[in-house]
C-alpha cells in the first residue's frame, strides 16, 4: 500500500457519512481517497456519493469486494451484518475496518479474526477511541506512572436512543453491544488491557429481552476495579474517571471521543475541525484519527492494528458475552 | 424539651470537635447549649472544654448519663463503642445522636433502636447528609418529578485514610462502615428509600481482612440501579450523579456534605460559615443542620427523626451486612 489509501465504504448510513466527512475535513485528507460507496439501494448510494464527491456508487457490498481500485473497506453496516460483510470482503482479499462490535458474540468475532489471519489481510474493529490523541496521552501517562497505580476506573454511557438498530434485538441492538463496548474498551485501557479476574453485572431488559441498561463491575488483579453503567433509555454523565494511587484522570463528555481531558488537575484539549456537512454523532471529526491510523498500518504492511489488536477485540467480546449471560440476553446468533 | 437544647458530648475526638465548632458558629447557636464533654482522660476533656468554653469536663461517658442538666448526648466515639455507649445512655433516659454507623452490624443496630423504643427516648443515626438543605432540595425535586423517574444513581467516596479507626478491623474500620454508609444513604435517598431487590458487590481486603475498597450495585424495582465505589486507600471523585428520565442532578464534592449541587444544569449553593477554630473534616460547618434538626425533633416530642427514621437506619445496616458477607468481611461483633 502507498498513500493515498483507497477506501470503499460499505453502507451509506449515518456513521459512514461521519467517517467520510471526517476524512474530508481532516489534515490527513490528501492521504486518503474514498473511491466508492455501496448501499442497498442505488438512490441512497448515489446521494451519498454526490454529497462527498465520490466517483463510484454501488448497489450491494460485493461490488466493493470486486473493485480492484479499493485497498480497504470501512464497514458501517448494522451489527448483525458485520460477520457476513467482513467474511465476504476478507475472502476477496480486502483489508477491513469494521464498526464495533466486530461480531454479535465471541464466536462471530473469532470467525472474522481467524478469516483475516488465514487470508493474511488487515482487519480492525473500528474502536476510534483508541486512536484519539487524548486517549493515547492518557495511555502513555498511565504507563509512565503519572497517576501512580490505577486502582479504580468508572465510566458511564447513556442516552435516549430510539433507533431500531439500537433497541431492537433482531437488529443486534442492546446497550452492551451498542454503547457498552466503549465503556469496556476504556476500562481495559485504564488497566493495561489485562483480562478481568471477575465480572459481576446486572441490568434490565426490554419486553423482547434486549438489555436497556447495564451496570457492571470488572475486577482486575490486585484488587483493581472498573465499573460502568449504560443506558439506551436515559442520558448518563458520559464521562470516564480513572483513579490512581497518585492522582486522577477525568475524560470529559463524550468519553468515547474526547476533545478535553483533565490529568491531575491539568486540562488538555484538542481542536476538532468543523464541517459544512453536519455530523450525525458527537465529535465525529475524530474519526479521521482512526482512518489515518489504518492508513499507517497498511503502509507498514501490518495485518493488525497495534492500537486495537485482535487479542483485545476478542477479550472485549468475551467480557460482553460474559455479562450478557449474567443478564440472560441471548441473540439468535448465539444458538 | 425546650430551647436551648442541652448537649453532652461523648468523646473529645476530631468529629466531636467539628460538631461543637459547627454549632458555635451557626445561626442556631442560641438554641443550643453544650453543657459537658466527656473523654477517657481528664486532660483531653478539659482541653476540649477550654477550646469551646464548655462548663463541665468529665472522665467517662457515664458521667454524661448521670448529669440531669443534659437533654441529649452526641456520641462521637469509634464504631465499636457505639453499641455500649448508646445502650448506657438510653437506659439512663438520655436522647442520643449517634455517629454512623449506629452499630457494627444489623444485630447491634437493632439492639440500639429497640432499646430506644423500649425506653421511649429519641435516638438517631448521625447521618448529617440527610439534614443538609441541598440534599433536602434534591429529595423534594425528585419527589416532585423534576428529573422524571430516577433510573440510575452513581456515587464514589474514597480518600487516602491512614487512621487506625478507619483501617483497623478491631477498631471497626473498613471502607463500608466508615465511608460506604454515606454512599448507600445517598442512593437510598435517590430511590425513595426503597429496599433494594438485588445487591451485588466485590472489593478487596487488607491483610487482616477488612475492606479497603468496594464496588457495588444495588438494583431497585423497575430496573432502577445505584452503583457506588469506595476506597480508604485512594482518592475518588467523591461526587454523586442522579440520572432521571428527564434530567440529571450532580452533587458536588463532598457528596456527603454538599455546599453545591447542580439540578438540570442549574447551580445551587449554600454558604457555610467559617470558623476561627479549624475544622477537621470537609464542610463540617454543615453539622449544625443536624444539631438543629435534632433540637426540632426533641422540641416536638419526637422519638425518631423524620429525616433519618429508624427504618432507614436499619435498611442501610442490612445493605452493608449483605455486602460484607459477599466480600467475606467479618467482625468479632458478628459472632
């Protein structure tokens, strides 16, 4: 691979729009070319292509797999489609950046990761939080002992969310898969990506049995503890606090895409560029850091991201499945 | 009873000092008279009496029980002494305001409450948070549906605490009894003092088996959840967040004695008076609200506080005992 990296975009939905928008207004724009967008309808694909000045508008994601001008595909489809989308693209030899969660459960996640490893192509779960410069700064400071030993970390992620893909079971909705994964990734970051020793959780479910709210405690070795609360029904604080033996780090709203953090009383900010095309989600301009990270990985011939390696994606999938079992939330994909 | 209410002070320690200091500088000063202080040594009692201009300095708390000039005794002794102190005073017919926790466990708490009921004297657990005007405002707003239905509440209480009475098991130390009780009272307030349906907790213990940190989730009916994290080893945020279907309330540091809160984006503050004599704990001037509440209860012939009724003290003791069992923390008093 060499710059500019040539992207295909699978799905013309809200998050795909933000992803392309973020690249377009970023300082990295010249390193990236969005070659094609594919949707399930021609009209939707063409509208998206027109908005962002993309040359090709396809119906069906297979067209992206077949296009020799595409290096890497961003999969922005709904959760239940990730497995099939990824396998199809990987088997066609495409590199993939797949929206979180990569799979509906551990089994699906493993299938994607193993397929990529077998085909020797790059695949990464689109955990953009891990590519955010402020989170990288936190990670570095924690490693350097700036706040001593991290003993406790608490995270919340909740909002009123009505979209079917978020609350409907058959579309892969649920607070854990949709927003909880961010909280878990932040806790894992705080505790150096150790595997938790113990997980306890409780929550409440909608009438169709999908988790609407979850609170959980992850216990790591030496009595370190991470707690999170989620809701798809009500707004929570949407911050993260990391407490060490020698100081605290606060990650401001939204903790999954921070533009301001506080380390031991010192404020740090990043300025995210503004866009003429409206972003759908908070601080989505930060998606450009993720796109640029993928480009860097590909240019260096990596088959995994070092910021979101396969092992961590799998650990997080295992944590989510463990918690879902405690809540009694089961998807058709679990059978 | 009629004003001024005549107080006896059991123990000349840090919290007793703050309690008397708070009354002295409060607008309620004229309604209260601190008649006597008792300590285990004459020198300590006399020094305390001199500092605050108290007439009588006793050795031994029995002297307070025998003094006909005393209406009510503030018990500021260490946790393991509360049971004996309270029973002795109650049996002498004295009203009692006893520092939290009233007992080391449910059994002791019941003993105190039942003794007071049998003797028909006033006894109250000194949960001053419940007497704080800002918490009363929160309680009222929640009742009036200002933030809709409260669905989630999260609280932290942690600091580096080295005192033996806080970390030593044989002195009744432990994060739950020492600081956790505040977090639980705040959660109970947020959820209208319902009894939790489910409690899950984990934590870590010192080498002698006392809890140094605890994280717990209390689940109330209709999927409402309260979470708290405690530590006697490291500083936590020491805030409380209450999340409703129609807005949030944030209780600022220190959440157990707030001087500022935020209700749906609106800041509310109280100005606590300053003192020439240094307070030992944060915002201790707010202890005066508790003293004044006790006076009001006594003047009205009440045998329980309506802000901290016996039933709630017992429920909180039951929650703490439940959590301690999950952690495997046992005191000699549990046998």
